[in-house]
C-alpha cells in the first residue's frame, strides 16, 4: 500500500513539473519570440511581415524535430538572431517543444 502511495505521489510531482515547464515556455515565448513570430507563431506582425518570417504552425516547420528547432533557436537562421547566449538549453528545448503546440 505504501509503494502505491509513493508511486502516485511521484506521478503527481512529474505532472506538476510538466505543467510548470509548459507555462514557463509559454511565458518565454511571449517575452522573446512573439514580437516577431506573433502569439500564434504565424508571423503576422510588423516585424514578421518585414522579415518574411515563416509560419511556425505550417506543416513543414511542424515536421521538424525538437532537436532541429532547438538548433535553429540556439544558432539563429537568416535574420533571426542566435539565442544561445541569452537562454539556457532547458529554455531553448522548452521553446522547441512549444513551437509544436502551435500546429494548425
């Protein structure tokens, strides 16, 4: 019976940590990415339009792995700056996962 309680408690802690991680990534998206990519990732912002930003909800972007997206966030691409000096790897990985929540 005690083992079952410990397993249940551990599962609850993992679920709460996951929820917190998702909230942190959403807040980070709003502070670092939404200015250009927009809240929905479509890029329908003045900066996004002027730079020709790709729709992150599009199938071709959504098909990219978390690892590929994290690399793009870390190192930048085209006019997008590199964020590896501003964000830690956990934050970058969280943003990569967050991009996958933007699918249409």
